[in-house]
C-alpha cells in the first residue's frame, strides 16, 4: 500500500519558502490536541503533552495501517500560543503563556480510531496527559505564514515581518498564532530548526 505524506499533499501549507510571507487558505483539518499553560522550556506539562500526542498518533497510524489498509507519515508537532492578557505574551517571560499542542490527523482517521489507540497506549505506558487528549477540528481559513530557520528564541524578527505583511495588505488577525515544528528538537541543532509561523487573518 502507498504511504501518504500529507506535508506533500498540502505543500502550500507545510513547505513555504524561507523568509517569504505567503497567504494561504487553510481548509478544515482534524487534530489531536492537549491544552496547557506555562513556559514550554521548563514545563513538565508541556513535555508530557508532546510524549502523549506522539504516542497516540503513532499508535493510531499502526491501527489504520493494520486494520484499515491506510498508511501515512505521522505529521509534525504543532502549537497554538496565546495569553489571557496580550500584554503578558512576551518572549522574555513565557510563564504566562497558554498553549495547545497539536498533531494533524488524516481525514480518514475518526474519533473511534483515536479512542482505540488511547486504550492501547494506556495498557503499555503511564502517560500523565492521556486523559487530556482531545480530537478536534480547526477551521483557520485565510492565513499568512512564513518559515523561520533557527532557534525558537530568535523568532522575533520573523514574526515582525509576518505582522508587517499582514498590516501592509490590509488584514487583521483572526485567530491564535500557530507554529509548526518541522524538525525534532531533540535531534536538530538550534540553528537548523525549521518552524512555520502561521497567523489566521481577515480583511479589515
């Protein structure tokens, strides 16, 4: 059976050019998601969310391949970021950040498949965030995005370039900042990390 790589299927969403702002239409997509808050660099809750999302995503993939003859590449980790008080959404103080960790799921993966995967994972591992995982749909629609290469801590100028392009093209924000992590941070040097920064928008 052929293995589907949705990064290639949705090339305009997952393969933008470095340093170039693009405007894209993001269709409705399904995700596994876990909500949390705090500095992602120090929060055990954030680390637990990643381990849980990966575990359930890979187990779901194996179920789909074995039982439904559908094979695909597990998608990269993504995240939505915000703060209740926007003035506290600072790169210098991440303790007030709220986040939603995400992994996109193919449209043929249904909630019952995910529940079966959760049951299988629960029998093998004690994952603290397993009861927090949700199967959700995001409909971001029109969005602006840009590829950042380098450490997460140096995203500032790239984000500013994105926001400037949004303003210059007469758009307003229409959702949360969305980041897509194309590398495994555990195996990639900081200067080679690739992050898509996406911002849903609307006409003024």
